[in-house]
């Protein structure tokens, strides 16, 4: 529009005023210079618009890359946190594994010790085992010396027989030599009702009375310290055989002397509490 206006003004001036040719030419040169400047300005403007578009696109690209970079940084921070957490978990697992290994090693050593004690016990009672007076076995994690009731007592009675006393003296002598252990004497019966006229109402009273009688004898005649002994009666509640046959009932009528575990043989209380959670 500016160029058109300048051209029109120049044409009117030339046509109406009779301007000399040299002045006309000078004016025409000036107009051409102005036109050239305007063309250059238009070109610069177009270039500026083009550059502006390029910058806008570049800016958009940079913004997208910055957002992606920010997300990558966030992902890396999250990954770092996860790795730190996993590191902590692995450290805890390693400590737990070490503790468990130590416990297993201790349990293995204790098992070896109990096995050796059992072999020693069997060896010391060999003659009595061979003669059928008693048996040595492990049941429910306990070492047991088992004596049949017919060696110790008459049916329904609690008075020790002579053979029973002799057997208990020998048993007491062996058990007294096991240092640092306590023993529980347990009476067991079959499931048959007691004979009429018995001074004991049930097998509970009979089994308990027999266990107490054995404890007293081991203390008074066997030389066992009283603090190392306890007595319990289980009636017919812990059978080792069926009560449907005479042979089974005979096996169930027995006195068992259990070698009690020491506290150090048991897991620490803290571990038991953890297992219970």
C-alpha cells in the first residue's frame, strides 16, 4: 500500500507541475530506493515470521523434551527409592538368614548331643533292656525309660514288688549320672475300670499314686536328689497301643521316666513370640 501511494503521488506531481527532467529522475531514483527498502523490509518481515514459526516449533520440541526429561528424572528417583528399599530388605533378609543359620547350627549340635546321650543311655541300660525289664525310646522329642507295670506293681496296687525295687535302684544309679538333667516319672494305665473294692476311684488316682510311689523310692532308696524328680499321672489318656486287645492293654500299663529338656535346649522366647505373630 505504501508503494502504491508513493507511485501515485509521483505520477500526479509529474503530470500536473511540469517538473524538470533531472529533478524527475532524482525523484524517481528516490522512489526506487524507497521501493527497494520496502521490498527488503517485506522480505525481512516474512523471514521474521518464518523464524518465529521455527522458534515456536523448536520451543514446543524443547518443552516436550524437558517434560520427558522431568519424567525420566522422576522415574529415576522412584527407581532409586525402590532400590534403596530393596537394599534394606535384602540386608534384613541376610541378617535373618545368618540368625537362622546360627539357630540351625545350634539345633544340629543339640540334636547330636541328644543322640549321643540316647546312645549312652541305651548302652548303660543294655543288660536291663536285654532282660526285658525296660525299654529306652524317643517319643515326642523326649528320651524315655519305660518300665512295664507288671515288673513294678501287682494289678491295681501301688506297693512296689521286689523285682521292681531292684530295677528302680539300677535305673536311679544310671540316671543320677546324667548331669544337669531333671526327670519326670509318669504313670499310665489301660482304659479298664478298676476292680471293685479298690481304694482308688479311677485310673487317674491309680496312675498318679504309682508315679509318686516310684519318685519316693528313687529318692529314699535310689539316691536321687528330690529336686531332680517330679511325678505325673496320665491314666489312659496317652496310650502307646490299642486297648482293644490284652497285649495292647499290657503295653499301655507302664511307668515312664522322661529325661526333661533344659531351658537352653528350647528356642529363645523372643523367637517364639515372633512365630506367634
